[in-house]
């Protein structure tokens, strides 16, 4: 079996190639000890099995980010037979930077020169044979989206795996090479460092690589090695101001040397799609309003346009519930199925169209490349609010679901910025809370339902900003860290990738529905029917409700609300579903109107909406927080502060509202 | 405007009239050559910048400058967003 | 910065007029949504959602921008016309989808909330204006801007 590591810069089509090669034979998990996703797959070519490991998208192999460390460690520890670097052929100069570092590391490299169709469109010509000769490695042209070049790539992989590594053609200027050799000599003598390429270690030492320095510090020869490094640095300092830059420089000089005559680029004459869109979308004054228009469109799309589908589902569930009730005996089984399972599930699935439409809209924004422009536009504002520009995208995603939003914070390099973004994210009102707002909003505020719901979303945003400022002060993070981000060219997203992204996120919701929500609702149904036939206030769930209710007495919420909130911890979607069971109204939402209207006032309803907005995130989100922060401490802090904040805000709403006479 | 790789710029000599200014001061449409980074940038970000193509000697095109806000620059066929703080610490010489 | 695009100067006049229309209707709609009664003013019904008016206003600004901008480079100015067209089309499509969705609610699902609804209820200036903006999309399609783009 041949083991292959797949690397490349972000946005070069690595996942497309990975999918092309491995098809359905994929396994997704996590890299051990960290929260980064690991994808592995298999394929068979000419009778040989090839295991392909998808490494994170990276620009280089420094020790500065988890992604780079994972890729590095994989190559050093697992020693794959071949490393395939996927290169964007329209961007050869920069992409080759990573190739050189892979060669330094001692890997056997095959380059997949991807996006050849785009290069051709842009008039870029590359002499592949000559480039292969100058670099000393195999280079295979590919067009991943059209599956061109995949076979040739596999051929190259097998060929390179079988042969020994060739002498690398890449050399630094003489004085640097001498420096490397000098350090390499001392490094070779350390037994613990045997698995590393000595020359690579010397380069890393001169680059002040954190991880390598730590590793060497732990060895017995540490002092000797560091002394040599200092001496060498001293010698070089007369020639070079900054070694790190000098080394980077040398790489780029080598790149331009080998590309001379090998790659021909026409002078860019015409306005490209990206130029044109960016001209307008990143305009200093028009940028934000245009963004707001996009957001409004997404809003309309996910609510109004999805509505008929939701209502159709609602209708379907209502009809089947009725059918069950009238045909199945005994009564308690009918009730279990109709009121428990069908209605419960129905309450949740009614929102599937909204959620899928939302994820589709977000997928369009992301895949087209607009999201990074949105981050650019919002950066200045975010900075003033004490947040990092890259926090913007997770914040937006939080409006769909907080779970993928929290996972999206991985792109933020600074740990502290990332932590603040994660802690504050649940305040972005996710789609699961929406049914609660709709329910109470339409019952108590009818004509004003839209501005009321909008105000709740705004409340969430305002609180998020305040809490972010607070956390920054507590964590003493200082100003947000510098913002550097690549903006990919605009693409017209393919229907296939849109559907895949929409499905990935939407199906997470469905899985939640299938498991947590249904079991939660069943649990509630069971508790509310023991003893069977009794008035609901006297059942087990009534007992639970009455026990909790006193906490919420100041808000004017009765025990049913208390119970619904309690179970809302499992998944916020449950809140509405459980109210349906608790008020015995069965299958449709409109019949909840009467009992709820009698149960509270508009003011306490608004306080309830705010409470649901803020109080502890659902189990799935808690799980995501734990996973991404890697600590129980912060997870607990998140849950605790939100409960506290929710209570305080609800209290303030009631207090201020009563004072103003809304009571 | 195409960005071409030019030979590394040797330390600015006196007979070259070049202004040594922070990138954030450049106008949209300017083509600048990177001269260096301020000390404050830190190893981590220097390496990030260089791995994306921003090395002393390279020519970059300023696409957007929302002073005082982030910039968009184009280097080696890539568009990169740079926060205002970062752009302040990258020193360039600009052809005016 | 860029090479010339071969369109006539009249494009900007059309864009300017169209943009002004968008702005006028947009502002009118925003006034309507906060209670000022202008129903069926200027021929078309308005929505009570202030953001519908806001989006018309923004599209108008984009169309009008080339005329008031101090930039001298024409290729870049055309960008605003094209993008204006794109935004106008997005709004057009959104509004049509809304009407379609409500049509389904009313006639197929027979929902009580929609008793007595006709498609004119949800009509909005964005639709006729969007149709007027379609020529700019044709210009966009015909221009050489799309050549260098790719699918993902």
C-alpha cells in the first residue's frame, strides 16, 4: 500500500482532487489531540492500494499555526511515500514556496498543477517539461473540476513511490548553505533528533522555529547546538539584517530563477470579473449598504419564500396526526404516536425549509468568494468593537446555527481573539430560536411581529458586542491581532458544491432533530402522561414545572414555560414543541394561541423571547464550544454567564417595562 | 496592471529618489515595492506575509485603500486583505 | 488601470436615469413604510418593509455613481453599471419568488392567512425597474469581463 499526503494552499481545489481520487471511500475524523478535521480516503490504481490523507490547506511549514504543525508532523512521523502538492497554476510563484519547503523537509513530492483551464483562459503558458527538469520532480497538469489528469497523477504517485528520492535542485546562497552545514554537524550527533533531516533542522533553527527550538531544548546536546546557532547567526549578521526574511527571499529568488522562460504571462489588459465586482463591493461607502441589501435578500429568501414549504409540511403532519388518532387504538398508543412523535417531529421539521434555504444562501455567499469581501468591509467596524475582522464570518453563520459558526472560528489565528468570538457567538440568534419568536411574536404583537423579532436579533448583536468588549478587558487581550487574509477570485459556484455544502450543514440539523429533539419531546410526552389521563398539572412533568417555576415568578411565566425552558437546554427547537404537548393542543401551532394568550402579558412574552435568545446554548453548541476551546473551564463559563445574563436582561425588561406602564 | 517579479532591490541608494513610507499611505492604483517590515511585526506575521508572497523587493499593486481601514493589495496574482495596523508596519517605496 | 471597454457613452446616461428612478422609488417606499400614506403613488404599490425601499435606494446609488464619481477611468466606471444590473436582477428575482411563494400559499395550500390575496398585493417597484435594468445585464454578458472567470 502506498501512503500519500495531500497538501496545498487554500483555495487551490485540493478537496476536489481528494474527492475525485477517493470518491465514496472516505473517512472523516479528527487529528489526535486537536480539533482539526482529518480526512482519509482510499483508491486503487493498477492493482496497488493508495491511502490518501488530506492535510490542511497551508501556505508554508512554519510552527505558527496548528494546521502547519499537523502537516509537518504527518510528513515527519508518518513518513508518507509521496506528498502531492496541489498548485494553482495561475499563481505559480506563490504556490512553489510550499513546494520548496516540502523538498527541504525531505519529502518525495509530486506536483499537481491544477486549474490549467483557468491558466489557459488567462493566456498563461507553462513549459511543464522544463519545469520538471529544473525542479527535479514530477509535475502533472490537472483540471480537477473536470477530472482531467487524475489517472496521470496516480501514475506519477506510484512511480515516485517506487523510486528513491532524487537530489534536490534547490540550493540557497553559499554563505547560508555553509551556515546550514555547520549547524547540521552538531545536530547530527544528537540521538533524539535522528528522525529529522539535519539540514532541515538547521534551517528551522535559523528561522527561530518555536517547535524545533523546544524539541532541541529537551535534548542533552541542547547547549552545544544553541551555541553553534548563535555563533553562526553572529557571522551572518554582517551580511543579513534579518535571517528570517533572508531565507524567505532566497526561496523566492530561486523560484523566479526557475520560472524564467518557463512561464509566460500576458500583461493583464482587461477588467476581470473579480476586479469589477471588487471595485463596487469593496467601495468605501457603498460596500456596507450593498452588504445590507444582500442580507435582506437572504432574509426574504429564507423566510417568505420558504414559507409555503413549511406550511405544506405542517399540513401534512396535521393530517397524519389526525389519521392516527382516529384509527389506532388503544388511546394511549394513538396519543404517543400522534401527540408525541408526529406532532413533536412535525414542530421541528416545519422549519426544515427555512433552515435549508438559509444554508443554501450562506453557501452561495461563501462559495462565490463574497464572504471574504464582507469580512474586509466589516473589518474596520469590527476593530472598533474590539473584534477581529475574521470574527465576522462566524458571527454571520451564527444566525443559521451556532455549531458550524463556532467551528468556523478556526481561521482566527490569535487564540484569545478566537476564544472571545466563540464565547460570544451563541448570542447570535440561531435558527432554532426563531420558532419561539414567531410563536410569541405573532400571538402578542400581530401587526408588529417583524420589528419585534428584528429587535430581538438586534438585542443579541448588541449584547454580543458588549460581552466581547467585556471579555477582552478581562482577558487583557489588547487590540485585536493583525488582519491578513487572502481573497480568492470570485467564482460562479457550481450547483453541485452548493448542494453539498447546504446538505452538510442542513443534515446536521436533521440529525439533531432525529435524535435529541425527538427523544426530548418523547421524554416530555412520557413525563406528561404519567399518570395517564390525569390533568396535566398533576403529572410528573407538572411536578417538575412547579418545582422550577418560582425562579421565574417575577417574569410572570407559568410552570409550563418553566418546563419548556428547562428542556430547551437539549435543543432550543424543543421549546415550541414541548409547549404544544404541555397545553395539549396537538398538532398545529395556531391552536396554541388561546392558551398562551391567557397565560401571560405581552411584556412577559417579550422578556421570554429575550430569555430564550440569551440563556444557555443548546447541547450541540455546548459540545462545539468544548471541542473548539478544548477546555471545560470555558465551556462552563459560557453556560454560566449566559444563564446569568439571560436572567438579568429578562428582569430588566420586566422592570423597565412595568415602570413605563406596559405591565 | 500586471505585477512582475523584479530582481531584489538592493538597499536604497542616494541617487534613487524613493519615499520610504508605510503601505497604508499609498493611493489606490499605486505600484509599490516592499522595502521591509517594522520591528513590531513579529516573527509569526513576517513568516505569514512572506509565505503569501510579500517579501522585500516584490512589487505590489494597491487595489483598495479605505484609510483608516483595511487595504486590498495584489501580489503575485493574489489578492490579499491587510488590516490597517499591519499595513502601517510594512514599509514600501512608491513610484509617484 | 485597465484596457478600454467598447460601449457607448450613452450607457451612463441610461444608468443615471435608471438610478434616479430607483432612488426616487426607494425613498418613497421608505417613507411609506414608516406610515406616510403614499399608497399607489407613482403607479406601484409599496411594501411596509423599510428595507425593501432601502435596497432600491442602494441600487439607485450604484447606478448613479459613475456620473458623480471623480474617477476618470471609464472601464472602472462600467463596473458600477454591471454590478447595478446584477443587484437589480437579484432584487427582481427575489420579488418574483416572493409572489410565487405567496401564490402557492393562497391557491394551492388554501391558507386562511391569504384569503383574498392577489399577486398585485406583493407587487413592488423593484419588478418593473428590474426589467428596465435588464439591458445592462446584456451589456455585461457581451463585454469581455466574463472571459477570465471560472466555475468552482
